[in-house]
DNA sequence: GCTATTATTTAGGCATGTCTAAATATTATA
DNA sequence: TATAATATTTAGACATGCCTAAATAATAGC
C-alpha cells in the first residue's frame, strides 16, 4: 500500500495542475504549507517511485500511475463524505476534515461497500463528481458564479470542498440548490452582489464567487479560468 | 491528539495486563512483534508522557491517564466493528483489521454519531462489551469453553477478536449464538470435543477453547485464568 | 546583457519509531 | 553461590518527512 504522504502530495499536485500552468516546487510548498526544501525531497521520492516526472523550474507532471492514485484518493474522499452525510447525518459542510483522514486508511472492500450502500452515486454532497471505480473523473460543465453576467441567474450545483469556504457559505445560509441572481458586479475588487431566492441580497467576494458553481439558465460557453486557493478534495 | 503508536502500545499493555502478572518489556515486544530495544525506547516516552509507571524487571502499569486512553481506543474499535457490520453489511469475523486502522483516526464526533446510529449498543459483534463513553469497561462473567466440564452445555456469547481465530471458527461454521455441549476433554493436549447444536461433532484445541466464551446452563464460579495470545480488540 | 529577485537544491538537523549487536543487569539453576 | 540463561538497556543505524540557513541556478526587469 501507498502511504499518507504520497497520497497527499499526489492529490495536491493533481488539483494544482488544474489551477496553474506549471506545478512547481514552490507552488506545491505554498499549497501544502510546507517548505520548498521538503518538497524537493519528496519530489525525488515520488519520481523514484514512478508517480511523477520532474523538470526543474518547469514543474512536475503526474505519470499515469500517479494520476491513477490521485484520482483513487479523490474517489475515496468523496465517497466518504457522501457516506458520512447519508449514513451518519453529518452536515454536508462538516465532512471534509473527517474524510481527509479516513481517505488514507479505508480498504478497497470498505470503499466498495460504501459505494454500494450509497447506490453508486455520481456526485458528493458538495456537487463534486465522484470518480468511477476505473478512475474516470468527469469534467465539470458548470460556471463559477464569478463568470455570470449581471441579470443572469441559476442554481448552485457545486461548492468547492474547502473547510473555510463551507463555513462561510454555511453562515450565509446558502447551499446546493439555492437559486441566485446576479444584481451587480464590483469592478474594483471583483465582488458580486446576488439576490438569493428572490429575497435576501448578499455580497460575495471574488474568492467565494470563484468557488461557487452555477447551472445557469442560459448555459453558455465555459471559459478556461485560472484561480488559486486550497479548494477541492 | 495522541498518535497511533501511543494508542497501540497502551491498548496492548492493557490487554497484556489481563493475561499475565507482569507486563514486562519482553512480553510487550513479543505481543507486538517488535524488538525489546524498541519497547524500551517507547516505555520511556510513554512514561514521560504520564501514561505508564515502569520498574525494570517488574513491568509497567498503566496510570489512570494511560488506562483511560487505552479504554477509549477499545471503545472506538468496538463501535467501529459494530458499525461496519450493521451499516455496511460486513461479516462479523471480517471487521477486525478495518477497525484496527480506523480506531486511530475517527473524531469524537464520528465516535458519537456511530454510537447514536447503533442505538448505544453494549456489545460488539463478537459479544465483547463496548466501554461506556465515560470509560467503564464491563468485566465479563462468561466462562471460556475450556472450563466447562464434560456434559455441560451452553451458548456461545463471545469469541475473542483475533483475525486468525475468527477465520478458524468461521470455517467451522460456529458463531455467536451457537449451542455447544462438551462431550469429552483430552488430558494430553487440553483439547475439547463438542457437539454443535446436537448435530455435528468438533474437536477444538485448547487455544481455541480458551477464547470461546459460553453462557453455561449451570452458570458457576468464574475462575481467574491466565492464558496468552494476541486476542482482543 | 547585467543585476536583482525568485526558485531550487544542498547541507545539516530533528522527531518518530524501528532495527541489530553488544554491554549490563537480574534471575534461575545446578 | 557461582554460573548459566534471560531480560534489559545502550550504542549506533536507518527510513520518513519535516525544518532552517546557505549555496546555486534561473528568470525578470532595467
């Protein structure tokens, strides 16, 4: 079996790869909150073990083997989150940390039994797609709230799985399924003014609006957008 | 939080204490399958952290703090085993290893939610008592099969939670609730000949008969008996 | 194109938990 | 009780994964 560190590095690298052009030593260090020197060491080990290809200053790329393991960890994470909500009645915005630890210790059998218990779900409680058993992770076709134009509206389909974000939106009383309409966008700081369910009006920061995903009424082109931050599972 | 090693040492010491008079460095090393030198090191750390009192050649004793943590780990282990059986349909003799890993990572909240989900059970799937939330572990009043006399019979209430034993009894097709009657006992090796549910006849080794516990029809005195082996949770 | 900034690696450490081999202490036995 | 057997500890290593400080390499800006 692989160990926790390996799984964590590969998971973070997998997500970084969707966020930035080059997954460099420093970007990994920043994301994981550790020193670059430590990352250098681990990159050597992961490369040695066939999970990565590395070119200094250019960055790392996951090998098929590395990507497979990363996606497997994400699958376990999302299945566990779903299970905690469904079987144990956890609030959907409180499952992240528990899953973060459990994802490294459950057996294949437990993974399978959870999947079965849940009826082979396609999405987790945040609206994130659950990778299939054979390692396929669906690409999202949803738009971040930050890309909706003024006057557009839609329903929240996914909210990035980050503890601080979920805490925040939890306090705002919005969740998956909530309908939002964009009333205004502030050029200065990129914040968005939205009307919630035709009632309350909220101001969401650029950061938040980047991580809240909408199925728009007028579903339009998806623009490849680079943001940053420690979202995802 | 405490770490896995600390929890494992304390758990093993707790059980050893019920099995042998003196929990020595060597007995811990043997039980855990590691070297005595390693145990010496860890005893120092655990003593330093207030979990143990140690006297060379005499052995270790858990402090109240150490015993509390050991029992807490046992509680988590047994709740997890129960949960895997009840919620995920695991076979009762296949949950040990999974629980062995999960017991070190679940949160207090998860422990509580599992307990609640199960309806605050008093016993796990092997018939072992689950320690209460405030750290009380019931003493068993059951008799090991090895102590029944010829002609006595009873029902299996508990089978020690050891992977190899459970594997063995699983193949023999006996489980909690099975009625056994003692037909003969072999003086030479301590083995027991039992009739199962008035049908099949089985020969059980001394080792197995020590770890299968019976509620006898003629419930009699409990004799403090010392056995050995890596049973328990 | 050179210098300043930034990124990366190396060197040397530390903590954890394990090992083997050798030294030392204790207990058991003849 | 002396010696043999056993238990324990010490010494020196190793792997993992992290650190800081210093050295080196690359990129960016003037």
